C-alpha cells in the first residue's frame, strides 16, 4: 500500500483531534467529565524546568496556562498522527494502535475518567481509521481548500486556549469574594527604611505571588465544602467553614517562597495571616501511635504531608484569612496550609482533607522526584539601586524560612565584602529587609549574600534546583 503524503496525514490527524475534542468538551460541560487537555497541560507544567516556566508565566501572564492547553492539543494530535502514520491508514491497525496509545497516555498522566476518555478517543480514532488514504493528484489542491484547512486547524488551537482563559475568568467572577475578617494594619516596619531601594515589608494581596499546577483553579461552594479529617482514609470529623471561623485565631506575619523560583526570579511574598492550629481540630493524643504523618489534600488533588511533630507544632498554621480579609480564590479559599519552614509547594491550598497516615506519604511534588523535605534555602533579592556620586546604594530582602537571617554582606565586582544594614523583622517567619552602599563604577556587578541564624551562608555557586529547590548567589549588573 502506498503511503499517503505526510501533509495529508497531519491534516487528517489534526481534524480527528478537533472532532474528538468537540465530543469531549460537550461531555465536560454537560456531565462534568474532566478534560484531557487540562490533565495533559498540568502534567506538562509540573515538569517544565523553572528557568523556562517562570519566563513563560511572566511573559504571557494570564494567558500562560491557556496556551499550555494548546500544548496538550498538540500532544493529542501527535498521538493521532502516530496512529495514522504507523497504521498505514488500515482501519484495523489504526484502531488497535489507537487503543494502545490512548490507554498508555491516559494512564501516564493519571486521567481519572473512562467515560471522558472514550468520548475523545472513540470519535477521533474512528475518523483517522476510516478516512480513505487517497493519493492526491499531482497537481496541488486549490489554494482556497488549503486555506480553509489551515484556518480550521488554527481556529481549533485558538478555541482551546480561549476556552481555558474564559473558563478561568468566569470562575473568578463567580468565586466568593474576600470579606473583612480582622483589623489589618500593615505599617509596622520602620517607615523610612530604604525608601526607594526596598519593597514594602508586607505584600498586598494582588502583589503576593499566586502559583498552582492547575490549568484552571477550583471554585469552592461553601454550601457543599467540608474539611474532612480522616485516619488512613476513615472519617474522623467533618467541619464547615462557619465552624472554623468560630475558633480562636492566631495572627502572624509569614513569608512564602515558591520552589519554582530561579536565581533571578522573585516569586515571594509576605502577608499577615489569620489561622488556627491543627490541635484545635483534633487532639493528637487520640491518634494511634502508628500514625507518622499528616497529609494535606486539596480539593483539586494537589497534596503534601508533614511529620506529626511539625503538623502539630507551633510553626504550622491552617489559614483562613490574609491581610485582614478571608482568603481569595487565588490564595486558597476557604482554607490553606502554612508551613513556613518549607517552599510554597508544601503550603497546600483549597484544603479538602487532612488525612492522618500510618505510612510515609508522597505528595504531588514528591511523586515527581522532588525532596520530601523541601526546606527553604538561604536566598536574597536585590530590589532597587541608585547612584549617589561615587557610591552605589541598593537594597533588598533575604530569607531562610524559620531559620531567620542574622547578617547580609554585599560586594561589587568580586571585591571585599561589606556589611549591609538590616531592619528588625516583623516576625520570625518573614523576610529581612536590608540596605547597603558601596563605591562602585557604572555597570558594576553587585552581589548580596545572607547568613541564617545557624551560621550558614548563602551558596556562592548555583546548584541544580532539582530536587531540593533553588540555591545559589544573588548577582545583578547595576545599570547606572
């Protein structure tokens, strides 16, 4: 059998993908089967190296995740292309190969719905199996026909991205809006400290970074939401949001830092949080001695765990408020975990279950190979700089989780180190703001290096961010 032209194989597989997605998206909107495009794009985003992911997020902003969905569309189209190409357009071979590829892909990405999968794969595979493998005549097809085919393919790509973007926008409009929860007075630092050189000591809610692995974040309905507390999956207790609000609360300034940071990025923020302790929800003494960890599971599936001593310890908090109001959807409404010793990936949002387990628990990022103890590495960030005659003035923040910062040193062009001036911290859980000045020529390379309260210094050479998170020097060129 003669092979059909490669361009025709691409066109047929692309059309098959779009046909399958029509049925698949109808199923999503009618009976809420999960979307393959969401699952694949989340799989891809979780595995994209930080040095690329952060650039994409900063460059594309709100469109970054929707365009990740188009990457999922490309993956599905490629699978269908392989079916058609290897199956030589013979229906039995294409169908057999399609079943194998569909099962493998759905299993690999953890797609949970058999019905949702069938509604994509059956029409898509049927199309590529039964469209005849005609060999076009030597003369090229009409330009109009080529234009229509390419326009259809492009429209499908744009439609997938637009659907994801509009769905997120609509859910955000429907989300429960934050309401006043506690008096918030952010002006607690030294108000004249590092003016023009250092960021504010407390981030506003819009300024505070928001990251998730989801193509579209969940929308919580308080009428049905419950926080379930379980013991190896068996129910122990269930709480409504109103019950959590009735508990006595602790108010605390805490800094969070994302594990997806590079040595240049600044996904970090400080807020005043209101929350309760795990011990207010359950008495640790009632748990069996065999329990080793507490797993925190979000309603959308993201999960992580803490050892019992830390989960019940003074550092961890179950947050219901941020900067005077209840949590926003972006930051985990109605309830999120705060574990300030660790990178943000451990601070699970949209909590739906706290599960006490008798075996070590491996959450989302551990299943991807990341460390089970993602302690925050010492880090610094230079915010702003300006010239004052021969002196270069600059400032920034340094952070080391709950270990705190006791010193920051700076230098220019690999010269001698000089001490920076530190501001007293808002709490043991926040970043430290600092300012410094050095004699430095224009276009000098400046560096900041922090020391935590154990005596350890920030790394002077970069380390692989996988699997322990980013660690390395803070270096910028001062363009003055």
